[in-house]
């Protein structure tokens, strides 16, 4: 195959059955992106990106990690180099990413956004830079134009409870064809081990809620008020990014004492932090259940491992990895406590350590109650696992232990407007996996049976699960 046609119609589709499943059942489906980190402000203001750096490299720690591994100095990743210099440094790195998912994503994105099929490297960098930048000046590749181009029916951003959601209000008033909804991310409420951060956040929450937060009871009241505020603006999901689930016994009075200590500036010990976080997470789970929300738990990241560069660059700059935390016992206890109270919301469990795939897959089966299909879900491959091999691991664990047919599918989990081909990538992986089974005689070649399964995973399961209108 000529290298200029690397990304072609049947990319990743190795069998006739895979190709039929993808082109007939997966490709036509729109996108429902129920977990992302896109900027509501960029959408509200219909940001027009000035150049390929702004839309593609700005804030992308996946690329920064690869560049550092390739010996690229930090000034070309997060430093003071010009946008063109940074792009050229990335272009010179791309040939070294062979067999890394970045090589696939890079060329898929260039093809789907700009129609560019030339391989990116040092020699093609300036041509691609100029061609892409010219197209970025068009309405089709503004923030709103991209959502229309990729047929995004609904997307859920990730928002702090202290956010006033004015950008969401502006989006809703603009007549945008894509439904843009907030999602509730109250993780700062757990941060009694970081009093300086915690008290600053409480101040912002006070301003947003109108509640003076001098006690744990006041914090819980403020969180309830903000949940109601978010719900009125269409929020139907929460999200938490935790190393592991918290399920230590803790009374309200004990949690209140830990809160008071943090408010006075004393960091909670690891044991006290875990107990306090357990109490607050149970409270939040009950809040979500009351409104019929879905609780998302992203578990297993070991964050900020490089102290020197954390001090220099801050968090979310590419120094996180997979953790090996014990997960199953605490997760079971947390879910069981909510279930015992009849307060377990719809829940999606995202696992970052592939060694735990089967533990998580079996866990979801413990808490299905027949109220809706797939009430507790094994979420899609996350972060380091949102690539071909790990997607297949997740799909295989889900298929073997639970019901693949009820899976709510892929999310971008991204801050970048260039990430929508990740849905296409996932759909191709899904169809290739099932297509291989058909060709091997392990599934029937009945497309009236298997086609709807593929179609539903791509969009309809999620729409029904979250209760979104068409």
C-alpha cells in the first residue's frame, strides 16, 4: 500500500465481516460524547483556532510524553518556543511513534479534519502546517463547526460545583445543534489532606452556593444546592477521578472533626483523609441517586510522579502513570453500602490497570438489579488504555463476564477538539474484533442479529441509559 493512503476506508478492518459491520452499522451513527474535558467557553465563543498548534498540541500531554522520550527539550513541549517550532518538534517525533497509538491518531486526525493523507515528518511539517492553518480559518473548523462536522448529538463537559455555568447558558441560548451539558466533578470536596487548596476551593463554593461553609454540614448543604443548580441546567452525570474507591467506616461527627481540622490549616493524615472521603462519597452517591444521575468513577491513576517537574510545570503535564492500588474490596463495600440503602445510582466504573479488568467486570454484575439494562457499567478503555490493544482487552473482559450488548460505548475523555476520531477508532476496533469472531465461526454471520448490537454500542445504548432525547 502506498504510504500516502495509510488511512483508508478499511483501516483496521481485517475481514469482510468487519468491513460490513463498520460501514453498514457503525460508521453512520452519530456521536454521543458523555465524558470529555472540552472547554465550555471555547464552545460558547465558537473559538476559531489560529493554527495547528492551538487545536492540536496545546495542552496535549500524550504528545509531550512522546516528545520528551524522543529527547525533545521541554521548551518545545510546554516552554517558550514558538507554535511553529513546537509543531516541527512534534512532526520530527511522529516517525518515532510507530506502534504507539499516537501514530494512528495523528494520521487519522489529519485525514478526518483536513483531508491530509501525507505522512507527517520533518520534511512534510511546513506543508501540513500551512494547509491545515488555512482550513482552520473556515467556519467548518471552528469549535461549533467541528461538533456539527462530526455529528455530535450530545456532549457532557466536566465542571466544578463552583462553576456558574454561564458558558453553558450561552451555548443553550445559541441554537447549537449539539446538546452541551455540564457534568458534576466535586473531587475538591475530598481534599482535606491539602488544606490550602481545600479552603480556597471552599471560598469559591461559598460564592457559588450562597452558603457560608464553616462546618461539614454547611459543605454538604452547599453541595446539595449546587447539585440542584446543575440538574436544572441538564446535568445528569457526575464524575470522580480517584486512585481507588474509599469505603472506610466514618460517622458524620468524625468526618466533621476532620473537616474542622483541615479548615484550621492542618492536613489530614492518610487514614483520616480516607475516612472523610468515604463519608463524603457516600453522601454524594445518595445525592446522585435522588436525581437519577449516573455516577462515573475513574479509578487507578498514580498522579504527579515527578516532583521536580510538578513544581516546575504543575499537574496534568504528562507525569502520571498506571497505579497498582487494591481496588476490589473497597469498591465492593462502597457500592454495597449505597445498594443496601437503595441509593446506588447508575454507575460507570473506569479501570486504568488492565490487571483489574476482570475484577471490575465481575464487580458490575454484583449490583445489577433489573431496574434498567446495564445499571452498573464497565467503562471504556481509559487514558493509557484508550488504544487498540487495551480496547480489545476491555471488550473481551466485558463480553466474557457481562453483556457486551448493553455497553454504553466510547468517550473522548479529552480536552482537544481534534479527538473525535477516537470514536471512529473505537468503532473500527469493535467491528474488527466481532468480525474476526464471525469469520472464525464463533459468532453467526447473521447481520440482522449482530448489526444492531454494533449500532447500539455506538450511540443508542448511551442515549437510552442517560435518558437523553433524540
